[in-house]
C-alpha cells in the first residue's frame, strides 16, 4: 500500500490524520486508507484513476499517476477499488476489496492493452 499511504501523506495538512485498516468482510480481505485531508470531489473521483489526471486548480506537485498505478495493481490482483467520502467533514477513504478465493495472477486484458 505504499502509494495508498504516500498520497494522503502528500495531501493531508500537517497534523492531519491517516488511518490504515485491514479487515475481513463477507470472506473478503478489505484494505482501507482514510484521511482528513482535502479529499476528492464526487464529480472527479472516477477520473482520478485516469493516467495523468490532475484536479483543476490544484497546486499539488506530482504527475497524476498515483491512483492510476494503484488501480492497475488492484486489477492485477482481481480486487475492486473505490473512492469514498471520509467519515469526517473532509478527507477521502480508499477501499480495496480483494476476492475471497486466491487465484493465479495473470494480467487482466486492460493491462495488456495499456
């Protein structure tokens, strides 16, 4: 979860909070990373997974690849990934759900075309 933790470290203000959790839900491993940083608007969340995607007006540094890399890694492990509002007034919650049954890792077709 390096990038999943590095992103909130970069965007959460000094003194902010980042929580990382792992649990079982319906026999599926679930990884969550939640912060109280600026978050990502609901309108931008789906585009946030696109390569080189940058939020307009953002003064943050970076090349816009972080969440695209995370999504591709999740797909490789046949996991789903979702961006949600954090439980607090601000922030982002990233939820990665892995399949209940381990399967051999083969690149999904989406990765072969990239």
